[in-house]
C-alpha cells in the first residue's frame, strides 16, 4: 500500500549528493564581528529605502565596527594612562 509519498534522501533539492555544508554567516564571510544579517534586517525594517543592496549591510557593519574599535582604543588608552584596568563612562 503505497500512498504516493516519496521520502527523499541525500541532497534535498541541491545538485549532487554528498553531505550538507554547515551554514556560514555573512559576518564570518566578511571577516567582521558585527552582525551583518541583523544590520540588514534593521535597514529593511527601518524603511530607509524600498530596496537594500546586498553589500550595504556589510559596508555599514564594517564602518560601525571600525568606529567602535577606534572609540574603545582611545578609551582603553585613557584608562591605562589613569592606571585603571576598566573603562568607565563619564
């Protein structure tokens, strides 16, 4: 009694057999710490434009990461000059 439902094994719609690859985030591909996917989602949700290009969230994440690194570097240097091991806001 076959009901006509076939169980697919293997590629799952992909070409070729073999094991499925582990997904790699766009942040890892770009070599960034900041979340590219989340920034892209916020750009779309914020209605800044009708369409958001694929490179826009990557570029914005890179710029934000650079600025954060610069601020942390300066704050760390100021804390070290004051003989503190912790960065405190003021």
